[in-house]
């Protein structure tokens, strides 16, 4: 797979919560570090995402916000 996004985080699916049309998929990229994505239920099925499966969180954004306390 080749992709233009530079922020590609490999991890394991730790949760797939399907709603009426959209699912929240949680991918653990490091111990205690979880990225959550909202994707369609159709995409969950097409990607065959299940608990424990390997997946990539791909982040492509024109803006990234940084905050500190």
C-alpha cells in the first residue's frame, strides 16, 4: 500500500461500536495510546475490522492543533 499521508499509525483494533450508520473504531497504537475514528458501518464490514485485528490509523489533515496546560 502506498499513500500520501505521512501520519500512519499501526495498531490493533480494541473496539468497534456500530451505531445506526456510523461506527466508532478504536485502535491501540501503543500501550495505553488509543486513536478513535468514526467511519461508516459499510467501511467496517468492507475492511473486515474485528476485535484484535491489525489496522492503521491514517491521519491526513490540513490543520493540526497543539495545546498545553
